[in-house]
C-alpha cells in the first residue's frame, strides 16, 4: 500500500512539475508605463525571482503561504502554482497607511514564454476596484 501511495504521489508531483514553464534567465522588461529588470532562477519546486533587487522565492505547490506583516501590509498570503505552462502567482493582503487599514489588495500574475520572450501579466484590485493591467514583454539580456 505504501509503495502504491509513493508511486501515485510521485506521478502527481511529476505532472505538476511538468506544467511549470522554463522561464529561467535574466530579462529586460517593458510595459507601456514602466521598465524593469528581472532575474529568474529555477529552484526545487519553484523559482527565485529578483525584480530590480527585490528577491522572493515562489514555491509552485498550490499551497497558501503567510507573509510577514510590514508597515504597509498585514494578513498577506501568496499561492503559487503552474498551469498550462504558466507560473501563476496569487497574492492577497490588507493594506495599511500609518497603521490604519485602507483596503484589500488582490493580485494575480502570470509568467510565461511567448516565443523567445517572457510575458508577465499582472492584474490587481484594490478595494475591489481593478487597476490597469500591467503587461510586460521581456527580452533576454
């Protein structure tokens, strides 16, 4: 019975891992309003993403992870998964200003390859109101 469970769990993990895109590399990214540089490194079960010096690990296991509170946010959670050859990041937090709650932020980001370019699409809502979609096209450096 243990052997069957081990085989099933490894098959499930393999299918999840196969759905993750190969997005590792160093990129120069541009949107209509912004430009940024990103370094993505594949790690076991996910990625380390360095955006202009801000580094974060994203474990693509579909589980919810609590993030530490800061002066500007609390109750933050992130869920990272891979689906349809895309890295999907869901983020939710309560936003603070000088210690007072000013609203909730909900963000969904997708990272995927489009030809030789990395595409990043971020959709954000604050207080339930959608902000302009951030659509980045990134080229390898």
